C-alpha cells in the first residue's frame, strides 16, 4: 500500500526550534537578517534589516521580499526572480556569497550590499533560507577613492618620470646661473623688455641670429614669471621630422604608429602649468602649425592616434633666427600663427652690435671653463681682449664660448692669450638662405632679367627648365608677385 503523500513542512514550522530561543541574539546583531520559507516568503526580519531597508517587519512577513528589495539591478534594469542567488539557494540548497549587488529601500533608493544566502535544513530536508547582509556603501566609497587616488598617483608618476627625462637631458650641458651678461644699451633695452613681459601670460617671440642666446632669454622669462615653480619644457622644432615632431609636441597613444609600444605624453602635457619653449618654430610643418594654432587658441589638443581632447594651461615662448614675416610672404609660415606668436617680440642683438660687452661675457665664461676643464685661468690678456673686440663674430656668443674653450685647453698659465683669430669677413645679417629662399631668389632674378616673361622660347620657364604652369605654381607658393618690367 502506498504511503500517503506528505506535503513539505513550511519553513515557518521549522523556525520555532531555531528562532525563539535566539531571537534576542538575532535582534542584537548589526547585520540584516531575513528568513525565507520554501516559497520565498519572509518568515523573519530583524531590526537591523528594518533600519537598512526602511521596510518594517509587519510589512514584509509572509510576502515575497524579492519584489520589495531586490527587484532591480544597480543600473535600474529588471532583476528576474529566477536569477536571484537567494532563490537559487532555495532550489539547490547551495550556499552563496555575493558582494556585487544592491538592495532597494522602501523610499526607492538603493545601497550596495554584501550578503550570504545559507540553506536551512530540518531532518535532512531543505526547509528555508537565511540571508544575512550588510551595507557596504562606505567600503565602496573608500575603494573608489583609493582607485581615484591610485590613478592620480600613477598619472603624477608618469608625468614626473617624463619631466625628469626631459629636464635631465636639458640640464646635461647647462651649468652656472641664468644671468645675461652685458651693459650695452642694446642689452639693457632687451632686459627691460624681459622684465615688462615676464610675469604675464602673453606669448613671446624671441628673434635673433644663431648663437645670440635666445634660449637664455626664454629661461629668464620663465624664471621671472609666476610659473617659475612649474617646469619649462623646451623642444627644438628643427631636430625632428614632421611626423615625429607632432608626436613630440602632442604625445601619442599606444599603437598610433609603428614603434609606439606604449602611451607617451607630449611636451604640451609636460609643460601644463608652466612654460613651453618652441625653439626654431619656423621649422614646423604647415600641418603642425595648424595644430599649434588651435592649441594656442583653445588650449586643447589630442594625442596622435587618440580621440580624447586634453586641456592644458601653458605659457608659450617661441624663437627663430628666420624672418617669420618673410616666410609668411613665401607661403612657408601661416600668417594667423605668426600674429598669434608675435604678441610681444623681443630681439636679441648680435654680438657684433655690442662688442663692448665682451669683457663682461669673458668674465662670466671663464669660471665655467675652469670648472669644466680643471683650469685656473684668471683673465684674458689686454691684447687678447683687443683681438676679441676686433672680430665680427658671425657665430655670436656661442662662437665666443667655443673660441675661449679652445684657447683655455691650450693655455699653460693663469692668463689667457688669444692666438690667431678666424679670418675676418663682412658682418653677416642673417643665416644662410633656406632652399625655399634660394629658389625664390633665383626665380625672381630670372624673371627680372627676362622682363617677367614666363612662357615661350625666351621665357623664364624655358630658361629654368620647368613647364610654365609649374613656374606659376612655384611663384604663388613662394609669394613672388609680378612687377612692372624694369
């Protein structure tokens, strides 16, 4: 005879042997505790659970708690009952521990929880589940703060590492103070200009021949500014190809090009809060000029290969030995960028225009040479100073430094005697012409000789060996305007 079918004993019937004797203990603990029967309805709720959820015992007993406090994920999406770990424990009797979930309060707000769902057995039969949970809001906030702090530390570490690399390279061949030697009117006027503009954020364009000390002027501008405690980052625009220069200025993302094995910050990011010195700015490609113009206007840019817009606060100082206005006329430099850079121009006089400063320069250079070479040279002889003053110095102060170092190496005593000076030549008014300048001069000279005739057997195009259309294109590119025949 078959046994009468037994209905499962409800969890509420099992709990009297578990709860009443320990009710005081369960009510005293700080964790929230829910007891569920096999149908998923609440049979016990302790005061801590009431405080955390806002749901009262009388409101939930005998009801499906999942629909009250566990109905949605953290993003507000629906949380099906069949996916709930607590109800899965009711099905398979397997204990679970969850720390990436939220419970919902009666007022509609949620809080992150860590909870366990533990099966309850009586006579080896599953009769219910106990869920124990605690609010981990503070823990989550602490973790988020720590992650943010770690991210900031990593970013700062990356920046300091990069800055250290650049600054070590810049300081490797620099010694002594930042003073500018000389008492000539030209130098005194330049010093006044530096004092006037140094403590502003205005863009400065330093013009002067090679070897005159344009970078020294830039360093003094930074040293006297309110940004002195931030880095001054220098980049020689003539030292990089067009492709590499863009990466050097703006940085690149990992994989942006062959060889970009990791993300790298550019000079603009490294100079954030400080000064960026663009030496030989005339060597920038037109594409790089366009990007530079945008950074000056908006103080924003993107790394090469990246899409995130980065914002920086920099003071820009540029320098060039070229006549930028002339390069604008030749189509080699953007006019709008020229006017952005030329806010406050400072001209560094060539040494031939301040020969009276040579004794001061010598007095500053000799101690550095003594330190570098291990010498004890006190001064240059009077005849030596006369020789120095009679030279035209096409290489300016840099040439003077090199000449004194060469003579110091040869010197045997404490007094430096200057030997044979380089052959004198007429004062140079600028550097050797660039390829574009030489081309423009050749075309202009040819056109003048042929009364500005371009095409035909007796035209400039035939003489220069190019098609007339090519010659016209080059004239437009180089900014050569047709003139009346001479």
